[in-house]
């Protein structure tokens, strides 16, 4: 585990399995937000007085993202933690509206970005501390890819990626819910052979983890699912309508 410092905002990725990530978000080592299933690490940190746990935040209801909520709530009953997330998340107590803004601690601003498709309760979380910006994208946006359309449509994923997330500042760092970059690059090179894709491929081959290393602006350069208007991508899919391009890309990726 290694802290990623962004001036005063620190993010600690925790590898829960070979491919799944959870995150601690610190502000001056005091305030903490987390995603699920990290009870042993939390207990040690809280018992030693290193952190003050304030909330649980989930991106969507799937068990590998929200399945640890009840265990954490049971372990730390005295803290009376809120569970902030989509309406179907385990023991959720608050579901902010789309683009609703709230604060964690005294400094971190959080904006809820509803991105239904992978699940209908998917929410991406934009966090800002001064000029520092990060977005936690769950299973909606991965580095170089996107999530499967389990509960939604190509049109919904197009809106999620190419309107909601693409509308964020280009320097917003991306923290997805899984480390799938190597697999995503294998697909990208079949539809787009550009310098940004080659750079991503090289980085993925030489680094085990890619979260927080790339931005929304980067994704617009190499992520085929965020380049549905690109003539090269349209040629590869045989489609020109953006939603149809999105649908075909997902079909092609699923069949790899």
C-alpha cells in the first residue's frame, strides 16, 4: 500500500484482490472516507488513533463494492457512520441527487455524478480539495475502458462517459474500482493504434497499478469508449451514430 499525495489530499489504494481496489481518502491524515471491505485495516488504524473514520461511500450496489458495509457498521457501531451511495447499496442511509454537493470533513468537497448503466444506482464521486480534483468511477469508467452494461443501455453509457464524465476538468485524476488496464489495452490496440494508446500500453506493461496516474483528459485521448465520434473508431465498428458505436464497441470487447 502506498499513499498518493496531492498536496493535502492523500489517497491510499488497498488491493482487495488481484484486480479489485478500495480506497482510503485522507485530508491532512485526519478525515477519512472509504469504500467497502477493509475492516481489518480500519480497526488497526482507528485503535492506534491514526484516523477518524467519518463515512462509507459506495459507487454502486454490487457485492464487491458495497458488500462490506454491514460488517463495518457492526464493527464500529459507536461511530454511527453514514452509508452514502446508490439506492440499492447495502444499508445505504443517504443517496445524494445528481450533481448534489456535500463536504467530507472541513475541506473536501464531494459531488455526486449519477451514471446509470453498469447498474442503475451507479454514482461516480468527484472530490475536490482546493485545486486538486479526483473522480472515483467504480465500474463505470476504467483506465482505457468501461464497465459492462448489466442494468443499462448503450445510450446510458454514452451519456455517462461522453457527457457526464467527459464534462469534468481534463486534469481530474481517475480512480476506478478495478485494475483492468492491461486487459483494456489488449482491446484498444485492435481498434485504435495511436501514440496515446501506445503510451498507455507501455505504462500498463511496466506498472502493476494505474489508478490515479491518468486523467479525464488522458481518457479522451486513448479510451475508445470516449472516442465514439472518432472516424477510426467508427470504421472499426462499422457504425457512425455515437450510441451505435458504443454498443458495437461493447459487443466487440465482450467477445474478445
